[in-house]
C-alpha cells in the first residue's frame, strides 16, 4: 500500500509534467496579430511621427570600378633544367644481412617486385628469392 509521502510525490511529479507541457504549448502557440482597433489611442503622436518619417533606403554598397591594368609583357619562363642528383653510393653486397630478412619479405609481399627489392639491396633476384623462401625464425629475447 503506497504511503502518503509516495502519493504526494507522484502527484507533484504529475503536476510538474503538466506545467512543463503547458509552458511548452504556450511557447509554440501562434501569436495573435493586433488589428487597428486594438492599437491604443493614447499614442497618436507615435503613429503620426512614424508615418512622417521617410522610408529608409536599403544599404547597398557599391564597388568602385577596377583601375585599368596595364598589360604586362609576358615573359616565357626560362626552360627548367633538371638538377642532377648525386649518384647514390651502392655497396656491392653478395647477400642481404640477416637482420634485413623481415624487411625484404615485407617489401616483396606488400607490393614491390622481387627485381625492385634486389635493386634496392644491390643483390641478384636469386638472393631475394632465397631470403623469401627461408623459413621464418623467431627472434630470441
């Protein structure tokens, strides 16, 4: 059986909800438009002064015309010459170091051709294929 305190709390809760609903409805009600008959007669000066004021002109900003530009002589850009890159120093290796095996496998598996990997390391394609075929050894910690 609900106690008196519980029923009072529930009643207050419902009253609060109803009050909030009424306030929301009043907020979104269409506003009544006033007619000439409803305008108070006690302010005749305000109505007549509003009628006498000139109509406000809209603010239109004008942009001044651009000054005539002189035609600049178009000079053809000098022909760009490629800058020579210094020759990369390639070490002549006959085999890929063991610590690079994982990298070689990754490069070969994820988009580089074996010939490109071989060129990168300065070895033959056979050497790259040998590294790829070798079983993976787990690192010792």
